[in-house]
C-alpha cells in the first residue's frame, strides 16, 4: 500500500528514499528508513 496524503508523505522528509523494480513488472518508490512503499505502479503492458 502506498501513502495517500500530504501528511503521510511528509512523515518521510529527510529519510533515505529509493526507486526500485520488482520482477520487471513493478516500479516502486520506497522509504528505506521506514521500509514503506510510498508509490508504486505495475507495468500495465504486461497484463
């Protein structure tokens, strides 16, 4: 699940953030500090 508001995202200001790919079909922006997925998208062309 990803964050859904300004306040939820603001909690991660100053944290270590990374963009990662999972299985070649999903790209996610992850907070490495909290181990929380901030945003993610699946490759819809694969479905």
